[in-house]
C-alpha cells in the first residue's frame, strides 16, 4: 500500500521526467493498475453518495455499482485505446516497446484518476446538498472532463519527449535509418496524437454511456444498467436542457 | 489571548513569524487559529440580531460556529484537488508556501470581518429589519473578501515571480474555492436567523443547490 502511494506521488511530482526516464523502467505496471482501481473506486464511492442522500430509501447498491463501474470505465477505455496509440507511435518511429508504451498509458490513466479522486470530497459535498439530478450529472461530467484533459496534457508532453529522436544515443550506436528532421517529426507527432486524443475522448465518453447510470435518477427505481439508447453527447445535451426545468 | 493578538498583528504587517522563511508549518497553524477565532467573533455578532431574549444565545453560539466552519470546511474540501493540481503542474516543492498563500485569503477575510463586527453590532442594535441585516452582512463579506483577495495576491506574487505557472493555479484555486464556498454558505444557512422562523440548526426545507436556485429565480422573473 505504501509502495503504491509512493509510486503515485512520484508520478505526480515529476511526471515528464519520470515518464521519459526510459519509459518508467522503475515503475511496475501491476502497481499502477491496482492504483487505478483503488483511486477510481474512491471517486465512485463519492459519486454514489447522491443515490444515498437524494432518495427516501438510501440506495447502497448504487455506491457499490459506482465503485466498480469507475475502475471498469477507465481500464476498458485503456484496453480499447491502447492498440491504436501503440500503432501510431510505432509508425512515428518510437523507441518504445509494447510493454513500455503500456506503462506510459497506465501512468497517464493513474494520473487522471488521481485528479478525479481528489475531486471526490467536493462531489460528495454537492451530493449531500443537491436534489437536482441533471446538475449532479453535469458536475460529474465536468470533473471527469477536467481530469481527462489534465491526463492527456501530461501524455502529450511525455510523448513529445519519448518520440523525439534520441540525440545522445546516436553517438554510440549508429542508427540504421536516419531519424526524420525534428521539426517534421514534431508536426507528425502532433497531428497523429490529436487524432488519437479524439479517439480516446470519444471512446471514454461512450464507455461511460454504456456503463450508466452512475448517478441514478432518484425518481426511477435502481438498476444496474440502462437499456441501449442514445449516446453520450445526446445525454449531456438533455441534461443541460433539463437542469432548470 | 495576547498571543493571538500579536499573531494577528504580525500577520497584518508580515513581520515576525510571517516573515520567517521555513516556518511554514507554524504559520499554517497560526492562520488556522486566526480564521477560527476571528470567524467566530463575526459569527457571534451576526447571530446576535435577536438579542439574548429567549433562545437568543443559541443562535449566537450556532452562528459563531458556522462562520469558521464555512471557511475551514470549504478549505478542507478544495485542499485535495489543489494539492494534486499543484503536483501535476510540477510545483510540489512550493506547496507549503502555496497553502499559506491561499490560507492568507481566509485569514485576512476573517480578520477584516472581526474588525467590522462592532459596526455590524451597532446596526444590529439600531435596526429591526431582518432583510437589511442580511444585506449588511453581505456587504461586510464582500469588503472582507476583497481585502482577502488582495492579501492572497500579495502572498502569491513572489511565487509567480519564481514560476509563472503559479498564476494559473491561483486562478484555479479561486474558481474552485468560490464554487464550493457559495454552496457551503447556502447549506449552512441561516446565519442571522429569520425572525418569523423558530430556531433551527440548518434550514431543512432548503437543503438544496445554490446554483440551481439562482437560475430558477432568474427564470421565474423572466417568465413573469
């Protein structure tokens, strides 16, 4: 446990350097995965408070549901998006192996859920005092969006370091293929990575939609999953429209 | 007691304890004490609108507890996110100073409120209009907040000079703090105590969301 905390803290403190440092060879993927599960569950716990305080009869099952849905959301999104990131970065001539790339992505998701878990108390406080269901949905979407943006921002910086041709190493081992000019590769990295962020965001959002309800409507009975209908973006739009009606 | 006063004095002048580098921990605790004490003074004055007749002392004691709670609970709720955001921005090493800077906002706000408490008490004694007292306290909080913001800016200035990223984080803190603080103040009502209502710890019927209420109010006005 202490080891786990140390790793997350280290990741927070020196993200870029930690990530760039030969792609985290001193960080264990299993620790990161466990950290993601725990921290996402912390956020899910606070998320579930709304179902306890907004209903006449507290719905504890919603807390349990959120506590496993949040880790599932992040891990599933990671599993789905990882192959495309790996292929893209390999196309750009990255030095990273499959396992190293996986560790980088795990570290990013761990950062994201750390930010999210730190928002947990605020979500809990609003759940305590708010009746309005769409407001709670939007608040959670906003916090997840902030966490996601921060995580992707770190990934962005890390990848620019990781994908840049290594100048110092070139002295010892002559590269088989001449690395592309830095400015050109930089532009490629940017444009490809933009596409990947879009994929990641859409997959994450839709995964959240598939796993809903996270914040169940107090007027409706509890259910583990909703039926197949609509999509994330329509859902947010409806919530926005109905906050004040 | 004199110790607290000299601490307040040192804080206002940025002397002694508050001028010492490396004393972040004792500065932190000193600031917490100041927020708790000064906030309680103003809360007690705010709650004394009905005087001591009947259950009057209950409202006084309650308001004296609520004002420090408003400051400290909001601070505690925003603290974890702020720590993580600072660490993410690579500013983990400055964090003790950052905490003292954002706490400086609360300290000065509470001190100014306590300094304005005698004027508020005069208003309490000379008026019977509940809504006027609500408005009055609102103005006092606004004045104190402006002072607190000024203090926070001045404490943040050397940090921003050392790393411009601090500016963004200061703005982030203010946004987060206000977002939570407004809702906290809403939840902790009543501070003054409406004359028509019996004494109550919190308003049970209005345990709601401040933002939703405000927008509903605006919509109601527009639809009329």
